């Protein structure tokens, strides 16, 4: 039987306000907001003042509140709230990917210890119900890979850069104006945000908890005019792709921009849309596409979690409990195309297999397969643009060393 | 707690054998096949003879069998099996879209009356978990439309015709050779199969049970060389699209081929893949893509249903129970392009708004908006090819009469 849930919100920004409106406009969910804890006392609020408090305890210690909906920016403060809420017997819904990625194993443990639920569909690819599907629908499917466009703001930027021939900065500004990108965009454009999401997705896909800092990521901030020219001349576009594979008994995963052929399904995923491609032994290739940014799409994912709580839903982490003991590893080679200003200390000797390159207008351009560790090194250099080839030909080391293997 | 389920299968064709292999290869599902009822005693079987029986009663009356998996062709015989299984206290998994579409309201009632579950994810778009998502994830989202490519064999045929410049008959033969199309392909190519799936999807999307014969459908069998030429010249492709909208307080739904711009997401859905686009007030546009034909993809959907039964899963038909009382109606106009041999009795007077046409090489070509009823009429004519415009501009009648309104 459906319970009428009382909610305590932390934060009332873009997603919080989206949730408020979604809750007000729909009639199917038996839940109501009782209290909203915010930080800034001087900010004008769009709804009644009686909803608001400035004291976390007003929510965390209120026995009437069943569910804490955590929607604040600060990952550390968020984790403190989540822990306290669970210890106080409340369920939690959150969309804080950084907090989740950095504490996922403890998030799992807290649910076991206190027999409460922490749901976070909105944290991975906004409106796309990927976690629910990984948990519920693909529990028997031997999934071999998950990959896709996990960040809405960079996809918006790349789309505008390609389709409207905007400069990177113009496109970034447009994304910020629409609320798709933060005022400090580095979490998005440097690839941290999709990496956090990939960390969470890997746990629900392969049953492996890893620390996000062990995932190699390359952002889009160094993509240059030569790269765009190359893409256009070869009927390609560029997307920031997060991916993880089960390969030779290990999980290999990373985030990097990639040249995508124009007839590939990811090329059709534009603007703030995200996409997740899941490949399994039986269901074969499956694609999920939906908005990955914006207050309503994320608010709707948060609402679906709240609705699931009215039915006592919990993630079962089935793949973790049926664990095959797979290690996560970073030893593999991938095919890349890199571009950089002449004089940069990169040469064909950095490649495992060098496929050629050319020089022109002060730029150098090299192509071939490199170790993932090279991507990590180059990602930290200014003006070096690393873009994966359309076919990455991922080749793991024959005896890869596991980066880590957390156990429950 | 997971139960170990004993299964009784009816039928051991393409999907049944896929299921057998999927069950054998996966280790996550606590289920085993006890008995398989088949018709043909003289057919060589790929697995042990002791599995087989020719008597339905050996399964239906076996108290040890928990779940009947119905995978036969004949819709009438299938419904008899399903009813008997439910009456005998068994759960049912089926992928028989014709049987389901024709009896959906009784299928719903049987589950209420006997407190047993009938699951049928494999019946709608093969491997795509659309029913589960409509039931579980979108229960609070005010869905306004569902549309997509619901038939794998016609999509395979259209892809081959366009991309490999095969003739319609060559492409049909290739689809049959791959097991994507039946030896009698008319259920697929005339649009019956996607119509059955649309009937089921409408029930789970809008909570409305309708009879499939009330849904207007146009097939792809009359698509001609002139249509292909028109498409190529205008950077379009052709897809067979099933669709239903909530519009002006009614549900309007139909199946027809449509010209699709090459940058539309449906254009990227090729070969035997299906796609479902769901649009809601909050989650906004969501797309699901996956294989819609083939023994493994459908077998994997059937397996997911079996797995769900180990957790006592049932469809809740929430949208039906929260019913808004929406009628289904066929009174609307849509934009089409039709082609037909000169001398056919079709003229600009058949259009609500006539937008022009031309004649050439014995063919006539007319464009404009027509009543849905006209589509129905023309669909039954030989050599008349009806293809929806890229933008259909669906306009419902101001006071549409409901075709039907079934109640529980």
C-alpha cells in the first residue's frame, strides 16, 4: 500500500525548484514537502517562507519526516547530511554524483546497517532511468559494456560548436545561461562530472566499487580549431564519452572525447541530451537517450525515486552480491589522435603503435595507439588535445595489475 | 527471498530456443525448465527428448510448475493456454502480441481474479524494457506521447532497401533468411504486428484498453520506387512508425510509414533495431533503442520477466487504476504524401488541405492533409502508397467522437 511520505529538502536551487513544481503538478505521488533547509537567509524565495529553515536539525531530527532529499552542491556537507539522515532512520534521495562517487561503498554499507534506502537515479544521466534498469531489468544479463554521453553541458557545448560554428567560449556561455553548466565549468569540461557518474554506473553494472580518482579522464577544454577542421573534413563529430568494459577478467573504464562517425547513434544525441549504451550477452545492444541537464528532467528522476520509496524500493546491488571478483585496471592501449602546438614535448616514441602524423600552421598532429596512462599525463597539459579515434581498439595488457579491488 | 522457479514452456521455436540457451548460460536466475510442450512429434530437437511432451495437460496440471512460458504462434490457442494456466494458479510469461492485444482487458482481469501475474515484456519491441519502464519509472510522469519503430523485420527491410539499394523482395527474403520475418510476412509488412504492440503500449502508457481493430494501420508493402527516389532527393528515409498521443482529452493512435529527416533520431535506428520515444511533462523526451527481433533479444526479455517473477513482480496497471477516463478516437487530420499509378480514383478532393502534386512516368503524386479514415481506406488499395510527411501536423476534430471506451 502506498504511504504518504513527508519530505525534508536540503537545497532549493535548480533541481529543488524543479522538484517542487513537479510535485505540485502531478497527482500520482503520495508525497509532500514539509521543510526545506537552505543556507542563504537573504535570498528571495519563490514559495512561501514557512517552508524554509536554516537549521539542518529541523529536518534531520523531525520524526515526521520520512525522506531526506539532498540537493546541495557541497559534496562533503551532503555526505554528512546523508549519514545523519540514515542514522536517524530516514530514507534518502540525492542527485549528488560527486558525493556518491566518492563514498559509494559507504553509501552501500549505510543502507545495509540501518536498513534504509538511498536512491540516486538523478545523479547519473539526469532523466534516463539507467540505474533502475541496471538493477531491475538487466540483473540476469551478462553485461559486457556500458558507455555513452554522461554530461549534458559538454554535449551542449560540443553541439553548438559543431552545428552553429560557435566558439568554445560562446557555447560555454550559452550553456551557462541556460543553467546547463555551472559558473565554474571545470567539473564538466575537464571530465570530472562524467567520471563521477561512470564510477556510480560501474558499481551498478559490474558490481565493482572503485574510487573515482582511479578513473582516467580527459576533458574537452583543449579541443582546438584544427580538431574541429579534421572532424568536419572526415564526416565526424566529437563527443565526450564515458565507458567501461568487462575485458579479459578486468573492468577497464575511462572518460575521453572521441571522434564519432556521423551515422553512429551517439552523433544523433545532441544538445543537453545524454545517452547510455549497454551491451549484454543476450539483450545485445541497448540505448537509452534523455535529457541529462535541466531542472525538470533531473527533478523528474528525483521524483521517480521518491515514488519508488512509497513502495519501499531499495537498490539490491545484485551484481555486487553475486560478485565475480573483477578488478578494475588501467593497463590498456587505445587509438587516439592528438594535436598540440609545435615545440610540445610529444613524439612518436610516446606511442605503442605509431600510425603517422603531420605538421602545419604551427600545429602537430599524431595518430596511433597509446597507453591509458599517457592519456592521463597529457590530460594535464595545456594545449594538448587528446581525442580517441572512431575505433579505439582497446587492448588490455596481457597480465594487467589491478588498480584496486574494494571489498564489502 | 528468491524462489527457484520451475517452468513449463509451450513452443520451442526461435524464442523458446533462445530462452533455453540464455537460461543455460546465465547463473543469476533461479529458474529451470521442467517441461516443453510442442506440437510436431517428428521434428528433430536440439535438446534431450525427456524435456518434451505433446500434451498441454502435462504442464497445465503439474502442480510443481510455477510458471507457464507461452511461446507459440497461434493466438487463440495461446489464450486458451494462458487462461487455463492462470486458473490453475500458475504465473504466465508470454511474448504473443496478437493474443495480448486482442484480449488485453481480459488478461488484466484474469490477474486480478486469480491473483497471479502475466508478464509480457518480450511482446513489445523485443529486448527494449519499455513496459517495465512505463509501469515503474514513468508512473508519475504525465506522458503525452509514445511513438517509434515497433517492428524489427520491416525496419530491416526498409534499411536494406535504402542503404544497399536492394529491391523490396530481396530485402524481405534477407529478413526471412535471418529469422526476422515470418514465412507469411503480411503481419509485419502490412502493419498488423506494430499495431498489436501499440495496443499493448497504449494500455501501459495511458491506461486505456482498446481493441486493435480500432487502430488504423498502413503497411510498407506498397512503397514504390518513386517514393524511394523522393526520399533520397530530399535527404529523408522511410520508417514504419507506430504512435499514440494524448491530445485534446483523447488518445489518438495509428501506424503508418513516414518520411524521416536524416538527422532525426529514428533515422539512426537501423536493421532489426526498434526504438520507442516517450515524451512526458517532466522527463521530457526519452528514447529507448534495442533489438526488436531475433531469438536472443526476445529470449532475454522473456528471461527478465521470469526473473521478475522470482521477486513476485506484477504489472500494477497504475495508469488504468488512476484512470482519467480518456477515450480513444480516430478523428484527426495528418499530413501525407501519396503516390499511385495514373488512373487511380484519388484526387485533390480527398484532401482536407491540398498542398500540390505532380505527375510523371505513369505515376501521380499528391500532398496535403487528410482524415485518418482516408488512410484506412487507401491502405486497403493495391499500388497506393501512403507515407506520412516528416511533420505530420496532427489536428484532432474539435468534437471528436470516441471510437470506444472500455471500462474495467
